[in-house]
C-alpha cells in the first residue's frame, strides 16, 4: 500500500493525529522491550581497589546510579580497599579482586606509598603497581583496568607526602606502558577556589563524600560510558 493510498479519504488536517495514533502502540512496545532488555542484562560489575580514598570515598553509589541511567542496565560497584594501606598490601588482595569477576577495575594505590613514614620507595611502588597490573590483566583478561589520580593533599597530610606527584606519575607510566587507562581527577579539584577546597577536604586528605561524588562521578562516568554520560 502506498503512502497516498493509505491516507486516501482522511481529511488533511486529521492526518498527523491519525499517524500518531497509528505509531503510538509501536512506541509503547519498543519502550517495553527496552525496559525488559535492561532488566535481563547482568549487572555491570565494578571493583574499586584502593586506600581510604576508596574505602570512605562515598562516590561509589553516585557512580552506580549515573552509569545505570546512561547504560540502561544494572551497575554494581564493590570495593576492595583499606585505610592506611599501601601497594604492598594490595598485592595480597588480588584474589579478592579476581573473585568478584569484575568487568571494570578502578585502582588508586599511590597515596600511602608516598607517605615518608611507610618507607615504600618510588622504585618499589612502581614495581608493585606493575605486578598488580600484570596479574590482574593475566587473570582477568577481559576486564577494563583504569588507574586513577585522586584529590590533592594539604596541611600535615600534604607535608608527609612531599613527592606524591612522582608516585602518581610512576603509576601512570606503568599503566600507559601496558596500554591501560588512566583517569586524573585532580583538574576537577583544581577548579575549586582555596576556601572551597579547604571546606571540601577538611582534614587535608579525605574529601567530604558529597563533594567527592560531585567531582569524581561525572569524570568517571564519562570515561567509562562516553562523554555524554559525564554531562
């Protein structure tokens, strides 16, 4: 049936409304199919692997919600993280990460390596993160591995990490050497003025969860699911 024959006998002024009525059931059906498909998809599994910046970060729930909305599928973010620990501790936790069978692994493990009183040299930190990346890639070959640089440090927390930038650069270099991903959240924090930054990170190391989520979630979501998801 041609388009002209289909509309024959229907007054011109009524044709758009009739057309809408004809396609409306199909739009409803497509919407229902999309919802049903999203419901049967397995959750996207993410493991956040790191220090107190992850253990008490508060940004995980926001990332779940943002990605679920963008990807139209369930998302679950679990953490393997402990306050005060270093990359040496992380090497002992790889079985826990692997057991989760994640699709994506987010890693931040430089912050405590960089403290002067934990005696993890820059060279040792680099070797540790290299071994972590190699083992995870070997044992979870399909997982996306994303290293992260988190928030700045200030006050005493900054003084005990005089070369933290070098540790970040070393971990980034190990990721790049293996063709892995790296997300730097520091520019987001640098957009805050000094007063805002002091209020956002009152102890000089651990951001307030609401501010951490506001800065970290869009950057991560955009990196994982595409720039539109980060907006």
